C-alpha cells in the first residue's frame, strides 16, 4: 500500500502460475510473506505445487526468513478473490500485450488504488501495458531473472503515467523483500540485462551460422572462460580489476584501439573523452574504498570457491 | 616433445613474467611440473614472486597435484638457458606482432624442433606470428583466460604452417595438465570467448554513451541477473534448460521473432531452418543422457551454492 511503509507489507498476490509467477511466489514465501497465487485455471495447480516444492528445497538450503512457511500460501482461480487482501501485486501472465492491457484494465478497477501492481514483463513497456488502466499511476515494470527465488535482479521502470512515488516505494519494497532492484533511467527495448545477454546470444548465433564455432564450443568458452567471473563481478569492474593498479583508465587507453577490430560483429561506439571518463569515474565510484589488491583478492577468492564447488558437484 | 606422449611432459618453460606468464607458471607448478620462467629483466623478479605466492594460496585451497611444490620453480634472464630443458614452451610476451615474430624466429632456431611452442596471444594469429620461424610446424596459439591458474579455458588454433599433429598433441598435453582446451575450427579475430565478451562490452559502452545505463547499473544487471548462470552453463545450455521440456527447439520457436527486435544493437542472423537445427542438435548432443529435470537441478543446485558463497564472503 502506497500510504504505508514499503517494509510493512505482509501480503502479496502473484498473478500467474508459470515458472516466473510460481518462482515469485516461492521467493515471497521464503521471505516470510503471506502469498496468494492467482491461477488462470485449476489445471495449473499440480505444476505450481511441484515448482514450489522444488524451490523450497533450494530456499531452505540458503536459509529462510523468520516466520517463513509454505503454510502462508493460498491460491484462487477467482481474480477478485486472489487480489482482495493484497498489499502488493506481482503480475506474471504471458507476454501478449493485449492480454496484459485487458488484465490491467480489470485490475485498475477492482484493486484498491493504493496497491502497487508490478509487471514481470521482460519486453513490453509499461507505457503500452497501462493504456486501458483507470489507475495507471500505481503500475510499474519489475522484471526478474529466472528463477526469481535464486537470482536477485529486478529491473524497474514506470510508464508515462506511472507516478515517481510508485517507483520509489516499489524499490524500497523489493529491497525489504531481499531483491536487488535496479531503477532504469529510460524505457529501452530489452531493458539492461537482456540487452547484454542478447548481444552474446546473437554473436553466438552468427558464429554457429558461419561455421566458426559449434554450440558446445560456445558453451565451453563461456563456462571455462569469462563465465565464473561474471558470477562475481560485472563486465566493468572485471576490466577495472584487469587493468591492475591503473584500473579502467589503463584498460581503456590500452584496449581502446581494439574497439576498431572485428572482435565481434557489433560495431563499437566512438570512444570519446566523455565516454572514457564516464566509464573510469563510474568504476572509481562503484569500487570506492577498495584498492586493486582488495578487488583482486575478492575476485580470486570467489573463483576459488566456484572451482571448489564445481569439483564437488561434478565428482 | 612431439615424439613423446603428451602426458609424459615433466618440464615446462614459461616465457614472460607478467600476469599471464606468471599465472601459467603458477598453474603448471600446482599441477606438479618443473617450471622455468624466462624473465626479460631481473627487475621483474619481485612482482613475479608476489604473483606466484598469491596464486599458491589459492591453489593450495583448491588442492595441489601430487608432488607439486614451489621448489620446482626456477628462472633465468637468458632465453637459451631458460629453454634448454623444456619439453613444452608457453609464450606470453606482450601483444606486439613484431616482437612475437622476432621471438619465434629466435626460438625456431635455438629450441629442439620436437618441442611445441604455444602462444598465449589473445588477438594475433599464428599464421602471422610464425612467418619468420624456421620451424613453424610446432607452433600453435593457446590463449588462456586470466588468471590461467583459476579459469581452465585454453582456445587453440594452429597457423597455416602448423602441423595437425602439433594441435592434437598440445590438446592432449593441456588435458593432462588440468586445462580445458578448445580447438577452434577457424582462425577468427578475437577467437570465441573474447568475441562473446566483446559483444557484451560494446553493448555496455553504447548504453553508457547514450545515457541508458550507468557503469554501476550494467555491473549490477550482470552480477544479480544472468552472471551466476554463466558460471555454471553456457548461453546455449541455459536456453535449452530455460525452454523446459521442449528445450532449445521450444526456445527458438518461441523467441525466434525476438531476434528482429532491437534488444541489442547487434543485428541477428536470419534464423534459417539450418541454423535452428544446428542449435537444437548441438544442445541435444551436448546434454545427451540428461533430461530437463536433471539439467534444471544442476543449474539450481549450482545457483544455491553461489548464493551461499556470496552470503558467506559478503558478510
């Protein structure tokens, strides 16, 4: 409820019972919330319960919040009933614009206007989704990564009619709910993480199409190469550490010319002084207080743990 | 030595004492080899020893091979002396074509022609490097990921004058030495892993240049989103699992149209029937014998371990 503290929410409704909707339900349950799932049809029930039980095993292993219990779960195939007591709604229905528009029209009328409705959409914009909603100011995109109970990212952005207060409140809500919300600056196709992922995916498709690499080689290249680093640090911090004492500045000055080389089919932007400085300053701020030795140790210690974990799970 | 079994090698010479050359020395020492490093100048000695000591702490934590000891390390600033007893040479000098060409000319004359000389180059082709070498048939590219003692990938490819026997023997050598060699089909700029990494890197640069994301947001998007998955599975297997029971075939048929969307600045190839089948067949072969439930469990269990590790190291 927008007139309450975001940390005070106790009841969440998850609309949709597929991998994403079910995954969200598991996450909120593990965080100690009361969760109601809306199922489009009763036939979805068995698959949802299998998903919840599988997820619960993983979540117990990581550690549940105080009071977390599968007993706090309920479900309904009646949309109004499922939303009746909701203090927050996470919507995860199929990615069909008309379907979402119709749903937001209905929700806009039947749900208390103080309740935020967040969409898990991975590609549609809230500006488009909210067009037929009578109370669009409390609707926002909140895109998780699968499975939502194991990966913390939530990419957030409002539509043209969303109120800034909704975005702020929802960011606080997710922080309290154990997620890592990322409020985007612009509505861009694919958001941030999917754009980066899609760049890899498309380069990989080109390589297979041209007979430059097999599917298996692409996967081996990632898993045995840069992949473990990406679990620990993003691509900017990795280069910042890779640059040694000189950090990102050294890296850009050294590898800047490589941006002209055909090392991927994606043409790089011009490395202007402004862009160079934005990258360098961003890295310096992001890693404030940690010198090269500390960052390097963080990376190495993480890679050691991943190497040990792989040895254990693959033996 | 090409006339010996690749598994019989006991003595390795690492040419170059920077992060890559030193990292290779640490790796081979931990695998139980006798290692000699060639230092361009004695002034490089202190930094190299710090690198080896740091690496050794990590390597002990993962587990050393039988007989592995820092006592098996020696060094020299005399190239001929450093290479005298080598049964395998790993070259990691700076990425300057002329420098490497001159070095391979010298090595080609002074090193027993049965000894393979592998280059850590991350961008140059062996066809170019070996032009002035009198014995080019035993030279090959073997590009590691940094740090070479924690990330197993070695991307391999010969130049035009490299013998197929050299590539085969060297692949076996790396397998025996605890690495994950990947023999490429073609000499392509950036090889495979760097091309994929560069695609992400360039898309990220575009986003920063256009004010669509900050440096910190890009890193958060990767670390809290797709990053942990890439430590466990490559992008193809991830989609194969993400497609549920339907696997990669379902994913391509479902998300194929998204290849036309501007989800990255990289234009995708045409998803022809042939390309679709290459991806599907590749995934089916690569995961042979593991059904969706097994693959999904492998991913989830790995993500649970990464989540636990991060909680431990970040607290």
